[in-house]
C-alpha cells in the first residue's frame, strides 16, 4: 500500500509535503524507498493468495466477516490499519 501511495500521491508530496500529516509523509517515504523486486514479489504473492481464497470459498454462497478488528482510532490523524 505504501508503494501505491507513493506513486499516486508523489506529485502532491513533492509540491505540498508540509501540508500532509506526518503519518502520511512517513508512509509515502516508506513507499518511495521500497525495492522494485520486493514489490513485484509481493504482487505475485497477492495473486497466488487470491486464487487460493477463491478456491477455498468456491463451495460457499456467502462469507460473513467482521467489519473491523477493533475500535475506531481516537483521532482523525489516521483511519487505522
């Protein structure tokens, strides 16, 4: 997610970084420093896991999941993980 954020928000980051939250700036910086090979390996793994999940869920008509892992963050600085 950090790499995609760095890619999509790169121009905004370059022009108006001081206006972004420290958390977002750090996240974009993390994405900009990611190695291309590691990112592509993660994309490949994601596709493999999607296929496995699809096969696992094939016999079911629906899946019920929890909407969140915990309570909402205390502030609007970030939306959680």
